């Protein structure tokens, strides 16, 4: 599935995945609209995409505990199930975050404020999103902070 | 819109936008199956969504009568709902981090740059398309 990258071919998602992704995606869209209606759109997209990437990292990290011997005997993470990954990963995180909104905001920003301003905005968001995902994953996995 | 009181019209648009977000997410799930050396399905989803978002935006700035009439419903439904649900930033981040962690720096950079260039080009195309169709 898309949220847990793999080089191997994946089987086509079953029917129930579509229902869960629809519900999660609608919920994610609803929460994103809350941000977009209450904040300046550029600022809203920045928070939405960074939070969303961090959230997906966190749940993917938590899900990875199921295969980690260090957590053997402890309660299995509820995020390890395929259903949870469909609803929270492909559904909620996917519907909450947006690349099209970011691309549109970038084009408008270049038009209004110039190319440099637009490029800084989109690159900051790209880099912050990657760090947010990696940080969320490490926290979820239990690798950081080490206790 | 549709002679409904303001709050009812607003709620209807909100509901339609949320449902469109769910439908866009389902389309993204189907596309995500297309995963070769790079997650092509997600790239195509992000690019098509950007085309839709650009087109939706041009509806909002249309001065034509038809454009203005359908803008109230279609603009949020297309740009915020359908395109927002179809595109994803989080999955792109997950896949790109995965490539870099695996040491596939080349693929990570390709995925990063393609998801910058593709969607941005498609937004511009969508705006131009909307401008031509609603002239």
C-alpha cells in the first residue's frame, strides 16, 4: 500500500479498504478545511502538511513496533492493522495533507510576491515535511527519545 | 446559491466538499497500486489533482456569468475537496524519506523533484485551461 513504501509490487487493495479510505479521507478533508477556513491559506497549508507528515510518520513508527522484538510481550499497537493503516494512513493523513493546494499556493505566491518568495515557501515546506515524517517515525518506533 | 438560506448553503457546500475529499482519497488508493521504481501512482494523483485545483481556481476568478454561478459550489468542491483528497503530501514524505533511509539518494531526489515540477506545471495548465474554457 502507498503509505508504507515498498519496492515490491503490492496487490490491489480489497473493497473494504476503499470504504475505510473514503471515511478517513473525508474526515481528513474536514479537519483540513477547519485549518483553511480559520487561518491564512498559506499558513494553514504549512501546518497541515507538516502535522500530517509527522502524524503519518508517528503511526507508521507505532505500527513497526509489531515486528520489533524489543516490544514483544507488550500490547500490540492498534496502528499495526491493515484497517488502521487504511483509515489513518491512506485515508486521514492522505486526505488531510495536500500537494495540489501547495502547488496552487506556490504558483499564486510566485505571481504575487516573486519567484524567490515562492521557492522558499515550497522548499521550507518540503524539507520540514520530510523531517516531520522522520521525527514522527522515530518517536513512534520508540527510537527517540531513548528512555 | 439555490435560494437557500446562507447557513444551509454553507453546510451543503461543506458536506459536498468533505464527500469529494473522501472520493478523491479512494481514487488515490486505486492509483497508489501503481508503484514501480518510483511511486508513479501518487505522482499522477498529485499532478491530476493540481490540474483540477488550478482549473477550480480559474473558475473563482472567472468574470463570465456561468463561471460565477457555478463557482460557489464547484470551486471548494473541486479545489479543496476532490483535489485535496486525491493529492497527498504525507505519502510523498513517507516515500521520499524511505528512499533516503535506504541509501537510494537518486530515487529520493527524483521523487522530490518530480512532485515539485509535475504538480506546479499542472496547476498552471489547469488555470490556463479554465481561462480558455470560460472565456
